[in-house]
């Protein structure tokens, strides 16, 4: 996180770090304003890591 040069990069790193966190926990730690955005990013990244049918 210390190597991220701006807020956008820090946000991206944070979202990727949440891949190992279940969705219920995410809703407890992310503010309501950002929750939908983070949930959408989380779902997108999980789909990229584990594409449908390749588990």
C-alpha cells in the first residue's frame, strides 16, 4: 500500500485485497456510499479470477 502513488491506486489495491474477504464482511467495513461500487468491483474481479465453468 505504501508504494501506491495516489488515492486511485490505493483504492484499487484495497479492492483487490478484498478478494479473500466474504461479502458480508465487506458490507461491515466499507461505507454505504462506496459499498455498491466495491461490491461490483469485487464481483468483477472474482469473475476474472474464477471464470464461469473453469472452477
